[in-house]
């Protein structure tokens, strides 16, 4: 992996924290350079060594185009795109759907991935690069009170499969990851919020999630990053259009 990623230029959307930052750090540790792009935020972590932090709203074509242009100006090429930016809405039953929320989440989770692919396609074609999109187990499964998130991640899988067909002849591979529950700050915040409103206490909730898979533990952010590294590297040179679960055997 080190030999195939060393010196490669990577663009990570949603790279300011969580899984995006873990992936950026993993790539930097293997010698990659590039950009972590995210919305301005007080919680955004410092970029890993060799990475530049840029502001980017993936739901905006001009914002993504400017981010791509800045990456090319700084590094001269783009070898890998990690389309990670996404939103996880609160749980709602079908009769309580909020369609303003629906539009906001779809704009980031589905439209944002499509914009990111569209605006980086030319640069990736020049390097015969690769894309790793952050999908979800909700790309192939559904859970109650998660219609919006499930719909957005089902859409992501369709985008990945279509882009793999479109960009394959140009030497560009497009794959996706499907993490199960990962104990990121975002997940912990949601669990703690539910606990504070009368739901299951945080420790018990995490244990319940872990009991639902084959390994009886949650997969980690580092394990998701390792899977991203594999799909982006030459070790996966014959793989495109796939959805790889990283869920400790949830299926």
C-alpha cells in the first residue's frame, strides 16, 4: 500500500472530523498528500501532515469546482477522491417526515456525491485515478424511522454504479464503503442525545449495537480507513463499482 499511495494526491470531502479525518490521516501516514475539504466549523480538526484544509460545501457546484481548482493549483493533479461528506438526520416516522430536512440531506448525501464526481472526473481521467464514496449499510438495507437517510444512501449506491460504468473506460475506478455502526463522535453524540431524552443509556446502546454482528464488537474508524486505503490503492486495481461493507459481520 505504501508504494502505491506514496506521493499520490488525495481530495477528501468531509475531512474535518470523523471518518473523513481518519481516512485522511491514514493516507497521509502512507505518504499521500492533498486536501481535506469541509464546511467551516469550530470542531474541524487540524489537517494531517502534508494535507491542506479547504472550505467546501459539496451541495454547491461553484464551491466544489473552486475546491478542485485549488487542489490542482496546489498539487498539480488529483489521484484519489474520497467522497465522504454527508449528513445523518434524526429519526422520523413516515408520517412525521420533514421535507425541508429531506431536501437538505439529499443535497449533501446524494447531489453532493454526484457533484464531487462530476467536478473531479477530468482530473481523475488524467491520472487514471480512483474514487471511494462513503455509502452505508443503509445503501442495501433499511431501518425504521430512517427513510430519509436510507433513501439518500440507496441513491449513493446508484451513483457509484453508474459512475463506475461512465469512468471505467477512462481508467478511473469508483467504489463505495458501507460502514456499519462506528463509534465516531457523531454517533456518540446521537446516542447520548437519545439517552438524555429517555432512551437507552449510551454504554448499553453501544453494547446492543455490538451484539448485532458476527464479531460482537463495533468496527472502528481505523478499519474503515484501511478499507478506503485498499480500494484506492493499486491492490484493488481490478475492482470497480462495488460496495464493500465494513461492519464486523452485521449481515
